[in-house]
C-alpha cells in the first residue's frame, strides 16, 4: 500500500462559533435542521457538537457549546477506511474485487463490529498518524489532529476532531466531494463511486447492538437498547459510532466521564443529509457505563430533532 500520495492544499474550513449555531456555505433558503437543538441540549449535561450538511440545500449547520475539538474514539475507523480505499483507488485496484480478502475482512470487522484490533492493524500498516494526516488534507479535515502510536497505545482512538470535520469526511462517502488543487480548481472526487459504494455498504450494516445514535428518528422513535431503532428498509442510514472514557481522566475507568459520538449519512422520506454528533464529558453518574448510555440518549435526542426539522 502506498502512503496516500499527492498531498493537496486544504479547503477553507466551515466557520464554527464558540457558542450557538453557525450556518455556512451557499444555496437557497434552508430548512433549519438545528431548530430546537440548543434548547434540548440546555437540559443535558456534557459538552456537545453537532454538524449537519443538507444535500437538498447545500448548507452546513454547526452547533457547539464549548470545546473546540473532541476525541474521536471509534469514529476514527471511518477515516482509516477512507484512507485505505483512496489508496486502492490511487493504485488502480478494483474495489472490492481486487482488494485482498484479508484486508476486506479487517475493514468489515473494523466498521461493522467496531473491532479495535482490526483498526489498529489497518492504522499501523496504513502508515500511522503521518499517512492519515496527509490523507485528511484531501478531504479536507483542517481541525483534526490524528493520534499517533506510542509505546503503550495504538494512538488512533485519541485523535481529536470537530463535528464539522466529521461531516466533511462523511460527505466524501455520501456525495463524492471533489478535491481542490493548489490553484483552487476542483479535482476528482476524494473517493470514487466504487470506493464510496463499498464503504457505505459496510456502514449500512452495523451490527444491531451498535445501531444506536443517528438511526433514532430516521428509523423511528423507539430507540431503546439492546437493539435500538428497528431498521427501516426504506430509509438508508450509513453510520459509525464511537465511545470511550476520556483519556484525560486519572481515576479508575468506572469513575471516568465518557466520550460518545455518532456520524453518518441519512437518505429517504424526502431527506438527504450527513450528520455528526460528538458528546464529551458525559457524566459518570453511578459509574460503570452510565456515562455511555447518557451520551447515547443525548445523541438520539439531537438526531430525532434533525430528522423532524428536515421533513
């Protein structure tokens, strides 16, 4: 595998306000995808970022109530997948028929099961933080700092990012967002049709007990564990979730606050949008996984509002 050649200059970043909602990009008058989100989040603990790109209007809406960046946890696996698919594309490899079975297996396990060992292998042998940082400039993801491997940690889970950057990543999968060369001219899509179809196919088939998050609303409002929202065959949801206790916490794991995230693409019932919801400092509560379930609830509340707003 190559090291994700041909670094290009980054696009201008979408503006993110320190507080409240900022709407960026151009297009006709938009529906308001984040209506009610600020009021809803005022009832929730933790720190939240939301970004939505509505493909119908061409507008991106961003909400953040504090931290500039948050940890990716396992949503970084979508970035790892994108880097490998771009590398196959650059090498003229047919996707998926020309991709070795062993690599297809690792990518499937990484996305559909959220297997950390598969992700660690693909991250390391894909060139690590340097290669993926270089690749991310093609999307671009200017506010994402890829976590590097250390003698005691695989690194990628501590990548820092913004909801706006994650929307840019998912737009590359959903819509084939083009690169720009140093002169500002549009180039070929970051991911071509075959790469996008393969990657989205993996994200459309997340195992049931991980199908929480932005599926809530698109797949109905019954979103409780263990199987969360029941799949609706008429609504496409390609997504990936991430969760971990905060690496900055020095307490025993059971007493640490959580990072819980959900990103993806939703299409159906007259809607077509990409969404990222990042939550951090989800409260410990009684300990254990309480912060994890709290973050899921927050994300699902936001997702229901966005789905309703765009209807």
